[in-house]
């Protein structure tokens, strides 16, 4: 990010169209990048790319690895281009088109295709392909070896949590790990190869976007799942007992989304231990994500200042306590090790001055959400555009909000509608045009970057909401209809982007 005004779109990869049950890194991702370029957009924001699973509702914020890629996003069509699959054979695995991701079917068909592809690779005499794979394994071995072994052991133990495995494996006895690696060598190699394919396809997509003048904005969750390779391999930095059971877990107190707060169940960090290790786990994580993205949004940024800690026995998040996070020291260490930190601070929710001071000390842009601006005391709201300064990213809503049309129709009351009408004096607001007026308000603001969830571009209703926090069903499923990626939408967005001075040089014909 630089000082020039810009605009972007928020859309996760799984929401793209495609024939394999959920969006992936293939041709439809490039087609969407073309749409962004036509629309004059300079940023594409996605959600975390780490592995997801059925047990956590396929949430990209509940992963069993903080560094691995989600192999569901690998494109079988691009594997055909690499010579590892036959295009005619791949067509037999197409999944019926749907407006919702069909993750279980996607897992099934891609598992079968990956078996075919890896068999072809492992029997190939393509020396250059093997060298590239070997180079990847060596370069990434510090996390890749543990990850591949963890995935295989999860399969061997019928997907049971690692803290229920036999003691030698649970406690990472060196001899036991060595035997397991030898006994499951081929399965481990396949896991590594799929990671190689994921990162190769991602870097190709990133290069395609960058060549169009589009920067990719990633999203880094603060916590990792208890049943993850991170906790299994680094339990000393997490609040778990000797057997891996959580002692203190993460969440947030009662808030806008839920009167009981949100109990996430992930173990909190032992920051004293991390400090003694010079924050190596976090530095490695930052470095990997800076490699993957041009800009990185730090989800739940407030926990770097202080975090909500809940005893593991609690059923809700109400009875937690605020505890101090690492503060500025972590970012000072990261800056010395990694150089300039291209971070956006997700400074939403129950925020205090300590969080703002940490954000501003490193000049990280904060976030503004227009859907939060019209309740309560509108003139002094932090989220109303007349109170912005430039170093912010403004959204109509985020992946956790309703669509703007759904918000207007379903979520707000009389006070919010009166405030909206006062702010848009002389405009006849309705659920059919509110999305366009909020997009224009975001673009007209002084915020350096305006990012719009794709659902708000065509004005989709509440049925296209992506996630409802503190609920466990029907999240992360929405997908684009191809007809919604239209030239008409691209022209309108480009016109607004141009009008409000957000069109980048690379977007000018």
C-alpha cells in the first residue's frame, strides 16, 4: 500500500465459480482478476488460505496448520496443464453446479483426482519436476515435515485429536516419530507434493494479478485450533497441559454479534515463553504470509495489545478476563527481522486506547465499517466518514456482516434508518439502492483504501451472507453466480472508482 487512493473487492477463493464443488485457483480465479482489472480495482482481498475441515465447519479461521495451504483450492484443470491429469478424465469428476459450496463432494472428487495425479508424478521421469519438488521440500522442511506427518497420523488414528494418540506419538518421542515417518513414507511424500502444487498454483495466480496491477490482501487469524500441528509440535507456547488439553481458551466478551460473547475454544498463547524464544513462531508465520500476499490483514488485532482469556471449563465467553498481549515488542522484533511490515490492523469490536496506540505506533492502517456508523450517536461515531483520517481501510461490511441489502432489510431499526436518511438527505433510500449509496460513501471518504465485499456490487440480499459469527451452520458456503461477474457491474464500479480518485495508474488504458 502507498499514499494514493485505491479500491478493491473482498471475495474468498471458495466463492468463485467452478466445476469441482467449490472455487479454486484455476481459470475462474484468473477470470475474476480480469474483472477486477476491468473495474479499475487495485486490491483483491481473500480470507485465510490454510487447510479447513468438516469438524470446524470448513471455517478458514479454524485451521489445523498456520503455514500449510488448503489443498481443496488446488485446481485439477491446472494439474492437467502440468501433465499430471488427463483433461478428458477430469471432466468425469465434475460436481453439479450450486450457489453453495459443496465441500464434502469437493473433498471426495479431489481426493480421487489427487491420487491419479500423484501416481503419475511419482512414476514420471521428468527430472526437472522432481528437482523442483525436492527444492520445495528442502526450503519448507521446518514446517512441512511436521505437517505431512501430522496429516498422515490423523488419518491413521481415524481423525481423532492428537492428544488422544498413543503416548509416544502424542509426546513426540523421537524414535516413534522416526518409525512413523519411515512406515508412512509414500503417504507423507504425497502430502508434501500436494502442498507443492498448492503453493505453485497460488504463486502463479499472484503473479497473474500483480501483472494486472492488482495486489492481493491476505488475512492472518490470530489463533490456531487446539487439534493442530502447531500445538502438537510447539505445545510449550500454548496454554495446554502436559497431555495437550487446553487450560485457557480464546474468545471475545459479549458484543455486537452475541450477548454471551464468542467462545472460540482455541488455546491462548504463552507470551512469556514466546518472548524467550524471540517470537520465532510468529516471525516464521509473518514471513510466510508476507511471501504469499502483498498486504496482510491481522485478524483480531486487539489481542496483540490484550486478549480475552476464558477458563477451558466455561460454556460461554462471559467469564473471561483481559490479559496483556505482546504489545509493541513483537512488531519491533518482526520489523528488525522482516523489514517493512505490510499490515492492516483489524481494530474492530471491544477496543481501547491501548489497541489504537499499538496500531498507530507502527502506522498500520485501521478498519472502518459503514454498517457500524448509523446507530447511537452518529455525529461522533468512529465509523462515520466525516471523522476519518486517511490511514484507514473502509468497508461497507466485512465477511462477518450481512450484505448491505440484507443489513438494511433485516438488521437495522428505526434509529439507524432515520440516521441514514439524515445523512443522505434528499435521497430516496431503499433496500434496492442502499448498496450503491454505501459504496459511493466509502469511495468518497478520505480513507486511502475502500474495499467492498463482492455481494454488495450487484446488491445481493441476506441469502448471500458469507458468515454469521457465533453460529455454526450455513457459514462459508456462498458462491458467485457467473452472471453476477458482469461487464455492467465492472463499468459502474470503474466509473465510481474514477469519480472518487481511486483508479490506479495500472488501471488506466
